[in-house]
C-alpha cells in the first residue's frame, strides 16, 4: 500500500522525526507506521538504510531515494562517524558518537515542528538560528531525548517521547558567541568546507578526529582523571571540552599549536605521558605538535 499522503521532509530533518510526523498526520503511532513500511527495529533511528529498503519505502512515501538518504546520519559518513563501527557498539567512542540520543532547540521545534538531524551530533551545541544552547533533557521528566521512531505511542512530534509532554516551552539560555562560533565551525565540517586543525589544512573527517584527540590530549595534560567513560555530554559539557582544547584545534600555524601543547605541558609537571603507540594514533598535525614538544621536553627532564 502507498501512504495516502505525501509529507515533505524539512530542511535538515532526521529520519525518526520525519516518521513521527507522517505517523502523526495519519493518526497512527510511529511504530505502526514503521511496521507498515516493513521497517525493523533499528532501521527507524536515522543512522543508515540499505539501498533496497530506501528504494522500497521511498516509493511508498512518494519521495525520491535521495530525499531519504538526506534524513540519515550516513549522509555524513566518514565525517561524523565511521559506520563500520556500528556493528560494534562498544567500539563507538562515546560521548563523541551517539547512536541514539538527540538534542533539541525548543524554538526550532516550535517554529518548524521537526527535529534536525545535526542535533544528533555531540559537537553541535548551539542553535545557529536562535543563538541559544541546545537542550538534552526534557524539562518535565528529565529524560534524554531518543531519536527513534520505534515508538508504540502516538506522541505528537514536538513532544517528549518518554513523558509525552510538549518540549516547545522548555526554558532557553542564550549561548555565548564563542560557543556559537565552535558550532558554526562544526557545521562547516559537515558542509565539507575547508577545514584546518593545529595549523594545517585537513579534510573534515581528519579534523573531526583531531577535535576528539585534542580534547583527549588536553585532558591528559590536565590530569583529568576520568575513569568511567561518559555516556552522554550535554551541550554545555561538550562545548566546554572543546573550549579547553580550542587553542590547539584552532591554532593559526603549527608553531602556535606546539606552543599551546608546551604551555599545557608546563602545568603538567610530570614525565612525558604519551607512548610512541599513543602518538602514532594521532592525526598528523597533532603528531607534529607533540613531537615538537617532546623533543624539547626530553632534553629538559631526562
Ligand atoms: Zn533553534
Ligand atoms: Zn519528558
């Protein structure tokens, strides 16, 4: 059966949001719609869909397959996540890659009525449209928001999946300009614009990896003892981690990048913490900065 109406996907919308809206228009639950479309649990999360499934449901929803591809995180394959890791969830580097939760902007939900796919990305922390922090939790039940249309209750698309209360009245906080600039830089990576890290031009996938590694380097040198891996970062948490590492990430040239690491190292006051194996995992620009510092450090501390 073809779905008896055509719902146009919103600009930048995610798949679960789209399914929730179609289900709402039809007066059914997202799960009933998914089952009707022969989707299985796990195919409603907006990560990726196989080409056969995409073609099949595109026809049913009166969309082009390309429209459906744009609703999946896989559209940013390589940049945001290595999809080969999806079969190995324990290897996903949370909180950098979140395969289920989403943030939201209450004002965007109010104005557009749909959820943006980029809210799934932990390093998108502010709303560029409304200049406010994105939210992670429901103000009513305090649950994280799941981006999954495998939902048995017919909850309106602007509402919390857990408690069904509306999210559009969530109190908002203005985001500082620096945080907005970092989110803007992240959006530039998604748009595959020119990107740089530690003073080198790199492709967006390498840069994103470098963001994660720069935060790790900073945390090591600040002796940030984080034994338990964080499962989820709220927008201000994630941006704070980036803010700390930003002088390295955003260094205008390699010499400045090395100077930043040297400054961190001075506060560290311990032997060089990175083994050769650690360093070999870093992207080239960060390896150069570290090698530069280690050369100086080695002569002073041995
Ligand atoms: Zn917004
Ligand atoms: Zn709730």
